[in-house]
């Protein structure tokens, strides 16, 4: 039996959607295996080095304002252009069908994480959200452990707190994310690309 695939259709649809966007509207997406960035502009996928100067300057200015990101990349000893590309990768690596630069204006960072211990946790500009509510590093750690199917007592142990304290924190997390259970929290996390399935 021949395998079926919808990949070509999906890519064609993405390009069709992007081709009618204004010239100064861009969506970035990351390539995980080498942490490089490509972008869609006018229905065409292009490499980061082809980013128009005005758009590169927009990203470079955002990078310059982010002390946490600059501090992190200072230890890498890589060219400045690569630093800006990595900053873009960690902040806008998800292909979410929403422009990252809209009419020349840089949009808020995405929930994209390269890994659970993603370096962007130290970036000033990076905020993770579920249902438009900002999450704390502890919230994200709990979500990651729930995703790995840790039991409540194991999560409390890992956090160094009593199970009763953990349950109180978990209850607050459900409330602020507008979810009602571990499964609901995981579904919201996947939907909003905070974790991948």
C-alpha cells in the first residue's frame, strides 16, 4: 500500500498564505538540527543572510536591547550576524502562521523552545504564556515534568517542597492558564507551542 502524505499540500498552502503579505511582513522559522533561521516573505522561503537590511537592523536592535541574550552569547565567540540569527532562532523559531515582523513592526516573541533548558530562558525579551498569561520558570518546570508523566509527589520532591505546597502551586497554575487538570494544562501547552508532542 502506498503511503499518503499531506506535506506538499501543507507547504503549498503556507506559501499561498504568505505570498499576499506586504513586503515588510516576515515570518521566521528555525531549523532545529543546526539552529539556523529561514523566513517567508512574499510567498518565498529565504535564508537569514538574505534578510533585507531594514529587517536585519530591526532584529539587531532587539538583540542590543536584550541584556540577558547579549550576556549569554558573549561566551560563544561567534560573529555578530550569527548572534543575531541565534537570537532570532530562540525567540521566533516556530512556524506558527503568524508574522513575526508585521508591517515593519517586530511582534512579541513566540513560545518556541529549542529544548527544555532553552538558553532563551535568560533573555529579557522572552516571555512564555498560556492563554495570554505569563508563566514563571517554575511554572514551565512543572509543565515539563507533567509532560514527562511525573507523579505529583515526584514533582514536589524535585522542587524541594511539600506535596501540599506543590498542590497549592499547581492549583494557581491551573487557574492562571484557565485549565482544570494536568491533561488540560498539557493540551494548552501543546496548542500554544510551549512544548512539542
